[in-house]
């Protein structure tokens, strides 16, 4: 008989006792959506928790990124992005009417390389859309410099970056806008959800209007908005999730630390995320399986599966290798050597706040066997 399955992620749920008063409030008021009172309290509490001044909670990060693009005035032209991400990053560019242009990544951080971005700038470039992949901050200063030099927007896909800080400040303060995801598998979840972090109140109000069909007031619509509203139920989950959330992050660090302690120094294997670095969120535990490891990445993936351990090959295939994008000139694999190699070598190990040590040892034992 096989041991219990271990999946790559396991969502954290708030205490039902923290949910019930909020549900009673919603059931009592019958205000279900359209920036209700629970959502407004969630926004305020979330801004405070994250250490940012202005944000709009939305239905998910994909819609949030489309809104950010629209707010930045991007309806055509090119947007430079990373191929080493979840497909939604490129979809958001396409859905807003622009064309993604892929640039290669840095081999250390696996994030967009500012020099590679600069080499892709053309008169058609409207924005840069980098990702803080696995919660590792991208080179926010280098990218801001490129964006400023060329007068283009900088919108961060911060889907992995909930709670990430650098020099004591939220990483979400960088760039023109940042977009968080609260999908079930992310560090912080509202089942589905997201937020757009912006620099001033007027922009926040503009995002709110775009998320509600572009309504400026009851009788005027000032732009082609969409429906990206978060409802009161999801907002209640968010509000309740914030209770005790520091403990969730601390527990994730413990799990990541146990992987590092046993896997750092294994021949041919590199742990991508720095551990013990203040401000990281231990969103994931990616490893790179190089030629000096005794088997290749896919063979290790299969061995883990045999042991009922479901690691994930994030991010493989590259977005640039997926059907909607593979014909783009910038998608040619030989133009993206670092990302292509990372996609062949990467494996994300199970990591969640309550992954117990015995289960984690099953994962580690498979990796150490034979090496
Ligand atoms: C999850 C994810 C998204 C999409 O988030 P949703 O809230 O599910 O729309 C976008 N970008 C990255 C990098 C992601 O991991």
C-alpha cells in the first residue's frame, strides 16, 4: 500500500470561528458584492498588514493585471516579460491588446534580467511586466531604471510575493503597480482573489471603476471596464486569513529551512531560494537538477511520483513554448538560453505551513537516495 499522497501545496484555511461572525453579518445585510462593508474592511486591514498605502482588492490576479495594463493606457504595442512564469502573465498582456515580448532571465534569481529587457526595447514597447518568481524579488531598481530611461510603464506580477520585504519595506511599493494573487495555492488565499497595489488614491479609484464595468457613477461610464469585483464571501475569507498570518509565514520558513539543511550541498542540486533572508516568504522550494546529479529532473519527478509525492515542474514548459506564444519572434528557444535551461532543470518541492517533518522526510529521502 502506498503512503498518503503529498501535494506541492495545501491551502491554509482560516478558523471557522473567525469566519462565522462575518458570514452572519453578510447573511444579515444581504450585501453580497459591489465593494461591500466586509471588502472595505479587508482592504484597510490588508494595506496595513502589507505596509502599502493604496490598493484595490479584485477577483483574481489575471483580471487585476489586465486592469493595471488598461489603467496604464496599454491597449496595443509590446510588453516585455519573462517566459519563466505561469501562463497568466502573458495572457494578461494579450487580453489587454498588447503583444508579449520575451526576454531572458538571470541564472541566479531566475527573474527577468534588466540588460536583456533593455535589448528588447523598440519604439513599440509600452511596458515591462516582470515577476517576483517564487517570491524572490526581481531587480526592481535595475528594471525601474530601464523603464524610466525609455518612458514606459513598470507593472510587477507579484502573484508569488505576498509579504515579501526588502530593506524592511514591502516589495510591492516598487514600480508603477503590482498585482497579487490570492488563489488557493498562493501564500495567502481568499479561495480566489487578488489585489492591485498602486501609488496614489486617484489611481486606486480608477482601478475600482475599471473593476466595476467602468462606472463613474450611477449614470456614467467613463471607460471600457470589466467585472473584476471581489465578492463579500471571498473578502470575509481574506479578513479571517489575516488573523495569525505571521505564524503561517513563520511555519513556512521552518519547512523551507528543513529542506535547505538537508539538500544544500547535494552534488548537482541547487536550492534556488535564499534561506534565512529577512523578508522572504518561502512561497515555494524550487530546486535545479543539474548534470552532476545522478539522474535527470524528469527521472527524479517520476521517482517522487512513485513514492506518492507530487512535486511540480514549475515553470515547464516555458510560456514561450506554449501554443498561443511559440510563433512569436521573441519565443525562439535559442534567444532564451537561461530560461530554457531552468525549465529543463527546475522542480518545486511540496511546501506548506503544516507540512509535518515525517512527511517532508519522505520527500527528502527520495531526493537523497542514490546520491
Ligand atoms: C497564480 C499566478 C497568476 C494568476 O493568478 P490568479 O489569481 O489565479 O489569476 C499570475 N501570475 C503568476 C506568476 C501566478 O503564479
